[in-house]
C-alpha cells in the first residue's frame, strides 16, 4: 500500500491509497509454444494491470550451463589467440577463470 497525493497550489492532499500485488506464475510444461504469449495477452486485457517484469528460467540448467561454459572458453581462447597474433606474441596457458554466474 502506498499513499496517493494530489497537489493544488503547492499544497499536498491525500487523495487515496494505491495497492499493488506481485504474482509469480510457474509453468511446469509447455505443450503449446504459444502458451506464454497467450497468458500475457490475457493478462493485458485486465483493467488497471501493469506487467513490470517477466523472467524465464528452466528447472534443470546443468546441461545448458555445461555447454555454455565450453562455448565461453572457446570464445575467450579465440579472442586471446587473435590478440596474441596481432601483438606478435604466442598465447600461453589459461591462468585463471572467473565464473560470475554462480
């Protein structure tokens, strides 16, 4: 709950209260690829609703994270190799890795 004010001639007057509610929806299975889009369309038809944030996640990220780490190391190595060649240097071994997603 938050107060709502009106201002007349620089004078603040309480005009009411604004209530807000956070709703979290978990969809366990997507049998229809349009399911999320249809949910958002249906919600947008409700009077005075504001959708502030949507976030998407998967329940088991292990395989995707493993694949992403491999791609990240390969990409970093390719960039480092290019920088080494442009600097007339030889690329050495990896000295450290920082995983900022955990």
